C-alpha cells in the first residue's frame, strides 16, 4: 500500500498538461506527478475540504489508482475504483455458492479458519452457531485487551482509533474484491444488508488482528489533544492522528495477503482464477486456475 494522503484542509487534485497536480493554496504547496512514475497506488482523503477535478479522476483511473473519501470515523463514504473486466462466470459461481446453504456455511467456516489459523470444529453445523461463536470470541478478545467495543460512535480514544483503522482496512479489501470481479454485496459469513458490503466485510475478517496491532501502536503515541468530540458521531480523530494511522498502515500492512485471500476464495467458489483472453494458451490458463502460490486449493469439506 502506497497512499497519497489528503488529511488536512484545502488539498486538491487537478491536472496540468499530462501531469497530476496536488496543491494547497493556503499552505503554498504544489506537487506534480508524472504519468510514468506516480509513487502512490491509492488516494485517501479525509472528510475535510478540497476538490478533485474530472480530468484528475480520469488521470487516476488511467493509472489504476483508487480514490477513497473517509467519514469522520474512518468509514469509506465514497470510492472511485479503476475499471476491471467483469468476470461473469466467476460472479455466477459466487451467486450459486451463496444460494446453496451447505456451501455457504463451508465457505464461512473457511473464512473463520483463515482468521484464527485453525479449522472450525465439525460440530458447528449452522451459520447462526458460527456467528454466535465468533461473537463470543470477539468479546473475550477485546476483554483481554481491556477494551469495551462501542463501534461506530466511539466513546473513548481506543475505539476511535480502531474504527478509523477498520475503515482503512475496508478500503483495501474493497479494492481487492473489485479487482477479483466479485460481487461485494454477497458475503458468506456476513449477511447481505443495505448498510455494508458483506463480501468486503468477509475479506476483512482474516486481517482484523493485524490491524488491531497497528491501531494499538498508534494509540500509545496519542493524547487527548489528538481527538475531538463530534456530537453526532462520537469521538473522532484529528487530521494528524488519522495521517499517522494511514502511514503506519502503509508501512506494516501486507496487501499481497489480501489478494492471496481473494484468489483462494475464487478457487473455493469453483471458479477460474484467471480468464484467457483468446484461444491461445487456454490449457496453461486452466492449469494456473487450479493453483495459487504453487499449491492446489484443498476441496471443500462436507
């Protein structure tokens, strides 16, 4: 992850000729990025003022760069993602697996096993049972850390930092799901609802503990002055603290692990990992579709 951070007032993006220009008139800042060598793969903008021109959006799209705008608590409220070919057979395989209760449970159990590093017991035979166990595990986990989770409207600084960190994680997982040409609204562990993209949340699960470590590290370096109270959204991060989270995330988070997870999920769905563009090399593509990182994905258990 190599983000360009816009976490203060007045930062905007526009084009000048073939270049992208980041400028802030009040601060006297003007930085140009050439088409051959953009040194970032994502733009993350805080909720503060600024603008992005249509030519700048086109420049980002041509260079495969995603744009996210985060709300006060870190929740992505807008995203502009590069275009990827839509893989119809892969989405159809996802729909079929979601509609089959047995397969959905098996994939949900696999997601949980990826999170904890051990298989889910065979005694878990329903999604309700699995979700109940996950809720108990989460409560015990945060209790051991001395944290009472209050989720979206943070009442203390650690929850504010966790919320924002999960928002950054959601951004990365949304990119991975989009690039994999999967339907973000249909998950296997999380229920589909209008308020969140269930498959994006599924993809977040194996990486939450790694993000918790980032959040806890940043939290130890902050004080009361790094937060402010938003009466409708609880305790929120000031711009420098949000900047610190994203910078630490960029240094320590492994984007390749997320892409590897979505690749293994595709194989679990019974879909091809890669799609041939034409008849040439089709056999090689099919062999590649059965492998990820040199290993054949194990079959789903019954």
